[in-house]
C-alpha cells in the first residue's frame, strides 16, 4: 500500500518587545530566575492585564507579510489547563477570532514553487519554565518567561514531505527576520515548532489520525522527527493496528519519538472570552499604513535578484534566505558588476571560511567592499582565480585589503606575452613527447603543458593567455 503524508506545523515566535504581553516586566533572556515577574504575570488575584501595543503591531506586520487577512475585530480567550509553570491555571490566547487568518507562504523545492496555506496567526502569552535539578531529585519553576508575547503561526495541512516542512520553516524564519520582529533563536526558545503528522492511502481525501510531535530544537530535528513518525505510522497501519491520537516527544539522541500523553481537542481546554481584556479593534487605515511600511520580503527580493542581477533561481534563493546575507551581496553588487562571480564567491568561499572559523559571515573580516575589490581585480586580469583563492584566505587571516596583500606578496598576474612566451618555449622544449602526443591528436596533453607553465610561474601566469600562446607555439 502506498501512503501520502499530511503535515501541518504550529510555530511559536517570541516577539522582541522590551516588555511582556500584558505587563511591564522586561523580556531579556538569561536573567536570574523569577526576577522578571510581577503580580500580573504571576496571576495574583485582582490584577488587570493591559495589552502591549507593539506586540499587536508586530503581529499585524507578520500577518501582512504572510498574505493574511487582518481582522478589524478580534479578542483574547482563556485556554484552561493545569501545569506547574502556568500560575493562573489558564493561558491567555486567541481562539475563534484570531488577529490574522487565511494567508500563505511560498516555498521553492528543487526549482518548483509551492504555496503552503497559513490558517491563522494569533497572539498569546508564554508559560513559565520548569527547571530540573541535575541529580533529578527536585524541580523548580522559573516564571521569567511567563507572559512573554508569542505569535502562533498555524499552517494548513498542505505539507507533504519532511523536506517541504524544512523549506516552509526556513521561509517563515526568513520572513520574520526581515520584519525585525524576532531574533528566531531556537536555542533560547524564541522560535519553537510542533508538527502534526498523519498518513493516508494515496488517493484518499479523508485525513488519517494525526499525532503531534514536540521537543524539536532545530529545523533539521523537525525534518528528522517527521520522517521517523511517517515510517512509524506506516508500520502501525501495515501491522493491522490503528494510529492513536496523541502527543509524542522527539528524542534527538535516539532518533525516535515516544508517547507523552493523549492528544487534547479544543473543547478539552474549555475556551471562553478573556473578561479582563477588551477586544482588539483596528482601523483599515492603520493596517494600510503598516502594509505600506513593510520591508522588501525574501520571496519578492529573490525574484528581483533574478531579474536585476541575472542570477539563477538557486543562487537568488539562498542569497535572499538571510537578510544580512542578501544585504552583503547588494553592497558588493553596488560597486562591482560581476554579479554571478560575487554570488559564486559568497556561496562557496565566504560561507566555507566563515564556517571553518565558527563565525557568522557578518562578523567576517572580509567586508563587502573588500570582496568586490578582489573580484574586480580578477575581472581586469590583475590576478587569476587561483591567486584570488590565496588572497581571499589572507584577507580572512589578516583583515588586509586585496590590493595590499597582492603588493606585499608580489601576486600580480603575469600577462606580458613576451615574458610568457619564454616560459612556454622552455616547457615545450623540455617535453617533446607530450608535444608529439598533442600534435597526434591527443587534446588532453595540452593540460599537462599548461600545468607545467603555471608551475614555472608559481601560478601567476594568465591562464587564458597561456592557452592562446601555447596553441600558437604548437602550431
């Protein structure tokens, strides 16, 4: 039997406001436990929450960037459940009237564009955090995170493969970072993802029973967890058993999921309107102003890179997937018109050298201006591509400009025909057998001779000119 996976993702993004969603407590990460708390976020009786306007504005910006409809009227609701890190016994969220709804994200999978629907985008407060002692004897609760503003982004069940899930998350993260509304740091919990996974016989329209997977701390972890869960569900069905609706936790070390609890439905949370908060009512004019001030987003920017710089879709997609990376490229392109060469160096050497040194490319000593200068020197024949590899690494190590490195190390390319002809004559005289092979029709033999010439000139010879002069010398 052939199965089709049906995947939906629930992403929680921590908004980078200075204060919490309903009180003035700070939101910065890493503070001493239970120092960023107050009666409001601790749920003391009689307190009244007040909505953080910046959080609402950030939520609307995100909804607009995800092509959502923005609700002119929306409200908060209480999601009731008991857990030690939830001091009020409920979480303030949004249920039947979310702030944003019916949007979509476009992903590019091996050159093919696909639209993934977004069901809703809504605001909610975060819960606290359980802190377990190393010896396992006891646990504590840190309420610093309680009340921090979250944006929950729920996809439609349009994702069909683990790879598509990875691409969707990557695209979503890029959009949020372009907007500047979150740092999307998964290690600090400012971006979290749960996956709903089911399978059905190919061709069947009805969905299968879904399981929810939690505890994934990277996009690759989400990808692996979904892959495992798909295979697990296939094995369950093929063995004659039924899938149980449940929440499962992903164990990255073991590469498997395990059951945590039976999956709740919406009615289990007994949602009802939050009585202490007035509804959110926004004017269309306010929404239009926010829309007009949105930055250029990754997908439109990718298409502009293709049209403006003549880049392949693959290059443009990767370059624009990170705002700072795309900005780096455009700074290079503003002073050097070798657009494809800039892309090649950034996607290979810049990423590789920054990765080897465990630094972000934004912190690399090679600035956009320096890279553009080096590429211009290749283009005008001052240095060869091979010499440029040496120069580039030296730029990383010393922080010096390419011109300074070339001057200090005497790396200027030899493009003087008379000087090269002397070297060519010597090499041809030293290898008569290879010359004879070439003249007999063995075209590959010329590669050996070119290599010897480059060796004699210590890689400084202009390779294009060497090929031309060598062929003339060989008749």
